[in-house]
C-alpha cells in the first residue's frame, strides 16, 4: 500500500531550509532536536525484523500533536528532481517521504495526484506507524484505561459503560490513539490477551475480536507476542 | 469535499465535449482574441458512453503495453516520463473515465486478467475510440497527461487545464504555505485586503489563496487574478466558478499590473509565478513542456528574469505598507539575483526579504514585505 517502487533517491532538504528557519523564524520545516537530547531513550528490540521503540517519557504525546507540530519533528523529503524543476518539468512526481526524527520512523506516499495529498497521506501513515511501533510504559498497579482506549472498546466492556459515546472503529482517525494505548497495555502484561482483557473489564473473546477487527493491530499484537515467546493470536 | 456547480456551464460548451474529435485533434488553440470556451475536463463529463468489460480490458492491455514499450527512452531523450509513471497516469485516466464508486473494482479486474463477466457493460465518460486516440497522443506525440484528461490535481484542488494554459506545478503549491504561515499567521489583518495573482494561468494560486483567506475569521479578503492570455482568462474564470468563488476572485485580462490601476498602493499581497525559463533553454525542455505548453507562460527572456524584475518594480508601487509578496523563480541564481536587485536597486522599499527552498531543496521563492 504505502510504498511504491521508486527509482531515484530522495533528497534531504533540511540543510537548505535550516538557515531560513533560524534566520527569520519561518517554521515551514524545522529541524527537530537530535534523538540524544530529546529526553526519550529508545531500546530497539530487533526480533524477526520488528523494531520496537520504548520510551521513558510520554511519547504517546506524539500522536496528540497537531499535524503541523508533528511535522516539525520530521524531515520531509520529496522525490529527487533531476534538473531545475518548476516550469521546466512535467512529471507528476509528487511523492513525499517523511522521517520522524525522534523515532526514526519513515512513512511515504506516492499514489496521489497532488503533493499536498501525498503529504497528508504520509502523515496519517506516520501516525499509524507511531501507534504500532512506539511503546510507552504503563503503571499496572494503578491502571485505569485512558479515554481514547475506552472509545475503541465495544459497548459490552464493563468499564466502558460509565463512559457514553459510540464505539470508534478503525476508519476513524481517533482509532490510532486507542490502538496505541491498547498495545501499551498488552506490552505491559507481556503479551497476554486474557490479562489485558481483565484490565479492560471485558472477556478475552471480546478483546480478541477487537484485535482481529483491524489487520495492522492484529499483526502488531502478534509481533509483540512473538517477542515474548507466545503463540500468535488467531 | 469539492463542491461542483455545473449549472453555470452553457449547453454549447457541453455539446462541444460530446464530440470526441474536439478532444482528439485539437492539439493547439489558436491565440485569436475570439472568446475562448473552456473545455470540460473528462472527470466532469456525463457517463454517456459504455463499453463491454472485455472491450475495456482490451484497450487497457493495449495502453499498458504502449506505456511499457517506452521504457526509459524518454528519460534519456529529454528527461521525460518513464513507463512506471506512464502506467500510473493510465490508472489516473481510468479514475477520471469511470464512475467513482466502480473505479477500484474495475481496476482490480483489469489488473487481474480475469476473464469472467466480460459481457458486463461499463459506463464511461468518453467513447472507447477516443481513448485509443488520446493515449496514442500521450505516448507518440508526448501530449501532456493533464491536457488529455483536462485537469490537474494541485493541493486540494482539481483544476481544469487545456492547451494554451500552463499546467500548475507541484513546486508552486508551496506559495500558498508561505501565504498562510508567513503572511497571514503573523499579520492576520492582511486577510482582509486585496491580493493579486499575476499571470494566473489556470487560476491555481488565486483560487487557493481565496480559500485560505476565507478561513481567517472576519476576512473579507479578495483576490484579483490577471493574465494576458485569453485562454488562461477563460480557464481561470471556469475554475473560479467550479469552486463557487465568483464573489471572491475577480479575473482581469491585461499585462501584469496594468489592469490593477484602481488598487495601486492598496494591495495586501502580490503573488506570481511568472515565466522564468531562459529563452535559450526552451528548445531543450522535455517534449511535454516545450512542444505543448504555451511559450507565453514559460519564456522569461534571455536570462529568464525580465518578468520577475518587472514584478518587483510593480510590487514596490502596488503594495500598501506591510503588504506581502512571494514570487516563484527558476531557483538558486535567479533568486539571489532578485534579492540583490531588491537590496541594491530598491533600497528602503522592502523588508524581511527571504529566499525559501522548495521540497526538492532548490531555492525557489523570493518573498518579503513592503516597508
Ligand atoms: C508560469 S505561468 C503560471 C501560471 C499559474 N500562475 C501557475 O502557477 O500555474 C505564467 C503565466 O503568466 C502569463 N503571462 C505571461 N506574460 C504576461 C503578461 N505580460 N501579463 C500577464 N500575464 C502574463 C502567462 O499567460 C501564464 O499564464
């Protein structure tokens, strides 16, 4: 889906923009602080090609950033144009690739007909990837599910009953936040779906059904279980 | 989503577009001053034609093979498109040709090579013969894809384009970001003033600016779009109408600031992507550009800067104090040349002059404020 084969390289434009940003405060593209000074530390657990970033501060806040704020933590690259571009060129190469500097996560989009839309698609993909890949610590002893997680639970969760509002599905942009909170919990309970279900006041079966309802969530849970030596969820 | 207001189109225009011949053989528009009728882009035409799924599959196979036969020969020839890009364009052509809700189902059928349901009839916005004809033009004559389908996707807009009007470029999308992030966010009162888009072409900058102005609270900002080309004037007016912005964007015919005498010294913003290709470079341009797009839109004189300099001079007298300007250039050398010109020849006229790079890292834009 996201990535199409691309022949040429991407060019990094940050250097050229950097001086303008410092020069007059124009913040179209701003260089984010290097990872070493960002206050988070990332442990990368490479298992079966799956990379997990664990942070000690709330990196769930990445997803709470507005698009412009999140974009400011990113390097944006466009398809390298050979030659002078602009009026010289008509190639419809409006591919966009963005790299989230604090985590190194990369998302790109190429299939849309305008660069503007490709940027929006790449940013939406980045949000999903952050939700799937960045794990935040969860204090299990005092755990109560955050509102964004309650929103994605089915109505029969006992905890959810106290909170009104319809269940949010995978097509809603807010689903990503709930998905991240759910994965944080499952990570904290070492991949056990039944343990996680207890914290959410629902049956193991109901939680399994929720996980299976979204392909990428399902895969993320299985990757996480695999990293803890558990069997995949079917 | 996009609001379409088709009621304003005259019947004559529609009838024009039912005749495949008008799309297929009109490769150039005469620059006579007779009123130009804008063409209806493929995606806005009615679904008045049909073909069986097997006929469509046959056309698609042929078109794909033709695209593949190009390989990277155009890339070597004049830095033109390769087959990967041409095949992507073929999918976009199908997107515009078919009913939106059936597009993905039909596309996956075409891709699968599956021979079921071949007798099913598919509704089309153009007859199959025309599709053979235009795809051959795309590959053999290097007719730009956007002229074939009659539109270009630019920012969140779908703009009609046709021979005689420059196809808006992705680089230019960033001018609107400059208007938003540099001008309006810092000086919200600019949203209430008059803005000018000089050499508006399809109307891209003017329309996107008008939409940006209207997102600012109590804005009554207006945009005046000018162009010398009658085709550009007709197409820009058509696009303004499609977006229902007749009350916000006014299209005026004439050379640069000449039709703007009534707002001299009053403009809140001056925006332009004028012709900036040095005359000597025109013959070496990729065929889609050099052989099909209007010279009037590309040729910026010997060094490419004659119109840019004229626009700087004009901006000095047309902008009100604190007014904003942003100009697109050919990059690096031209941008530096303009900044030197502003600093040495227009001392005291402008402040906060900056060069901004486009997304490929080329120093593409010069912007600043009237002192
Ligand atoms: C590079 S095109 C830009 C079109 C459009 N603004 C865009 O960005 O897609 C330059 C435009 O300037 C127009 N133009 C050329 N000479 C002009 C003049 N003397 N006065 C007004 N417009 C002119 C051309 O017709 C053309 O539409």
